[in-house]
C-alpha cells in the first residue's frame, strides 16, 4: 500500500465520523434557528454546537498532514474517498448556509431587543431621578 492509499485509508473513517458529527451540528442549528424564531432560549444548544466545532477543528489539525499528502499527490483518488469527501463537502456547505440564516436571525433579534432595552433603561433612570428628588 503506497503512502497515498494509506493516507486515504486513514482519512476515510475519520471523514465518515465527521459526517455524523456535522449532521448532529445541523440538528443543533435547526433547534437554534427555531429558538430564535420562537424567541426562546438556546444557550445549551449554542454551547453544544461550539463544543462540536472545537472538536472538528482539533481533528482537522491532527489530520492536516494527511490532507496535505493527498492534495500534493496528483494521482487518482479512490472512489470511496471521492464519495466521502463529496458528502462531507455537501454537509459543510449546507451547514454554512444554515449558520448564515441563524446569524441573520440573531441580528434581527438583537435589533428588535435594543429599543426595548433602551426604553427600560430610560424608565429606570426616570424612576431613579424621581426617587432621588422626591
């Protein structure tokens, strides 16, 4: 088995595991999206999503040298490797789109909340001013 085949054989199960992790991340993103739309709390899901992303980044750092070997080789990759990397690429693209939607919902939620907070701060200041002069 040559070095390229060894690198692919090592990466394929890692990528398959990452597919499962990314699919879990997509489920969390859907829950977070629904929470923003329903104006409910999603802090736990956000923490879990962050933990998943940290784990994936760590795995990426560990496998970086293998990926470099594969990209440096100009030979044909195995069908299984191509299939798994295409699946992974597709899930990542969907996740990036969904994260963008959640970011937009978060911005909208923040923008909706700012005037309410401003009104509450002004009201509290007025109460404090009234109490200090009264």
